[in-house]
C-alpha cells in the first residue's frame, strides 16, 4: 500500500491474512480478538480500527502531547488512511460477530473504537482517529482507568469503584482530597498527598473513590508496590506524553531505616533534575505519620549527629504538601457508620443490631469503617 506514516500495519499477521485473502488464517486471528476485545458487529473492520487507534507513530506521539501536526504530515496521513480505507475497510471478506464478553476497557475507549470502526469514508476515518489520539492517546493507557505497575504497566479490567457516599465520618478529609484532585485535573497547582492514621478508616477507599468521581474527567490511577518506587521517574517521563491525569498510588506505605526505597521516593518527589510532569501526582497511604520506622535507639544513640538522623527520617513525610489524618471513630461514630451502611441496604438499625455491631467490633479488630463493612457482610451472609 506504500504507506508513510502508518507504515507498520502491513507487518501485522492478521492484516497480512486480510490483504492476502487467507480466510482460514484470518478467522483464527479473528476468533481470539472478537471474543476478548470485540465491541462491534464487524470484527474484521474493528480489528483494523483498533490497530490504527493503538499504533505508535509520529502523529499519535504529537497529538497526545497536545501538539499540532503540520500540513505536509497531514497530507501524508490522509493519503495513508485513504489507502487503508480502500484496501482494508472496504474489503468484502468473512463476517464474525463478537459474543459481547466484557473487555474491561473504559467507556471512552469503547465509544471511540466504535466510532472509528463505523467511519463512512476515509475523511471521517481520519477525523475520528485524530480525535482518538488527542483525547485518549494510544496503547494501554488509552484503554483503562486503573493500572498496576510491576516493572510493566498493566491495565486493571475489573476496577473496585467505591463511592464517597459509602465512606462515613471523613467529611473534612473527603473535601480536602476532592479539592486537591479537582485542582490537579484542571491544571492548577496541586499537592502530593499523604493519608495516614488508624487501619481500616478509609484511606485507600478514599483514593479509589476519587477515581470513581473523576475518571470521566480523565483521571487515572496507577498502583505501584514499594520495590518499584525507583521506577517512578522513568514512569513519570512516559506518562508526561499522555492526555490524561495520573495519580501514582502507594498503598500501605512504610519503611525500615535500612531500606533505600524511601530515598528513591524523596528523589522522585523532589530532588531530581528532571521536572515532575504536570499530569502526574503521588498519593500515599500509611499507618505511620513519618513513614519510616523509628526506635528509641535511633533517638538515644548510634549516630554521632543524632539530630541529622531524626531529620532524615522525618523529611520524607514533609515532602507531601498535604497530609490528612484518618482517626478511628468513637463508639457513637462507629454505630453511625453501621447505621448508614444498613440504610443503604434498606435495613433499619434496631437495638438488637446495635448490640451485635458492638460485640462484632470487640471481637474483630476494633471500631472502624472496615469493621463495620465486615459486620454488614456477616449479616448478609445469614439472610435466607
């Protein structure tokens, strides 16, 4: 097809089968694609649309960074897509309709793929593909709203979307988080956030609730384990070229004094030559205010310049511009949480249920939102 911009498409095995009219080989490729990724009634055409949407080329690189493409590059892209439409979109070949299995992709990606697939001509194909690059980018970051990073960035297909309505007794913390995150999404100055305090009080759930509230506005969440903190600068550099806003989420964070990861986190937040991108921010949760475990021995001896060691252990927490404390509720607040959760299920709090809730928290981990949720789950399991 003599393509210039989308020049790798003919190397794709499935596309080769389509061009060469190898129906059986094409069908073998289509079955896997259609049953795992297909979202339209024309999976052959959709496969081509999906390839274009996820192709890393000069145009997708420029547009997802918010740049503009010149007139000469635009003419070459239009010529490429006219050829693609004629030779691939318009081919009369086998039909295969997807079964409609869940893909795990976000709604925006699915809508965009459907629009590209249903393009009525090459001009419309070009417009819709350009819009896809501008608003979603390309590759894995265009497909999902949440990710895990374990050396490789992988999308999370089944996201636990929690609502703030389910989190009771954290009004101040909720409002501060929402205000900071909204400022971040709107391109205003925002702080890295440390959520610390008693276990089971809604720290992690609050971060997930932010994703539920703002993912339609382009917010994305990437959870990174402690051992990969050193990769944050590299990951941030990659994300800097994307149109979305990313929270790097460090859950249940704490360090021993001998661990080097806390120094890597300090460098990632402040202290490297590379400026932190405007579309990346760090939210961390911890049961410890100062993140690094400190013993009385650390204060009483061991190092000649003892105060320097103490300042070192405290300096990491201070690099979070916003620190929010989550305290365990008292018994009245705990029962209000239980009452609110029961009300969501249409159940009225009775004196007997109140007694059961108190006995439950005495036996299972103390007063907090997690304990209340587990009590409600226990009641549900006993229903016939």
